C-alpha cells in the first residue's frame, strides 16, 4: 500500500537525510544552511526567527515562494525591515497576501522573546504546537494554526509531529485512510496525524521523514 513511499526513499533518501540534518542544526545551534539543489537553485543561511517567518509566509501560499522570500529578505532583513519593505519584497515575488504577511512578521518579531521563552522551556511537541497556535495562549503566533505551528517545530528539529497540508491530506484520502472532509478542524487534523503515525511506524520512518517523502511524491521536490 505504501510502495510509493519506499520508492521515494530509494530515489531521494539522500536529500531527505540532508534536509533533516539542516532542521536539527537549526534547532540545536540556532542557525543552519539550507541547500535546496537540485530541486531549486537556492542556498542560504537561516536562523530560528527567519524560519518562523518562512512558516508564516507559506500558509495558503507555496514553499517555493516562502524559500525565495526567506533568501531575499535574509536573517537581518527579517529582524530590521519595515512592513513596507517586506511587503515590497513579497509583492515582487508574487505573494498573494504580501502586506498581511509583512504585518504578521513584524508582530512576530515584537513577540519573538515569548517564542524563545517557550522553546527554551521545552515540552512535548503537541503541547508546544497548541501554545503556538491557540488564540488563548500568550505564546500564540498570529497566522499560526496547527499546521503552521507543526511546520515551524518540524523545521527546527522536532521530528515526530505532522504537517497536515493539502499534499498530506490528498495522500491520506487517496490511500482511503480518511474521508473527504471539506473543512479542516482540530479533530480532523488529529485524526490525520494518527493515520500518519501508523504509516510511519509501519515504514520505520519519523513523521518528519514521511512528510518530506509525501511532499516529494506530490510535487517532485524535496523542500521543507
């Protein structure tokens, strides 16, 4: 049933392993160098805040636009650029929600000390995800739902949390593991995550690995 995932592992396992190492380095050392070649001719350095901004940018957009924006704005740009300057860069790259995302990035910058406080305190990934995405939490990042919070945590090295995006949802529906829901809710998200955990266990993969292989199956790329 999951032969396609195993074939993907044979084909791009080296690139997935490299990406996971980049994620681990980011979480451990606070910085990493992402190299997306040969899927995108892009290579750059990122820190934890710029990665949080990347996850804000990709919601209802694409990983490719987020990657290009992260490279263009850079570590220092995310720390210092105004809403207008960030909006200009995002607009030039064709981001559909340029000003809204620029405003969210600046707000996240103002509150990033709280995010660091949460990460330093540690805890279960699912708990961190809830605190980053719950509107009642003082650690809430504007623009983060469960998917975006999971994305951020995975990208800083938490490897057993699921990013239930459109690619993953389509994959699970094709496998007959979840119904064809029209609206994502917390209950449905957690149901999808449980299905993914079952697949990962059968294949001997972490959820982070499985996500990257499914993304490759759906897009032909190993990105993030």
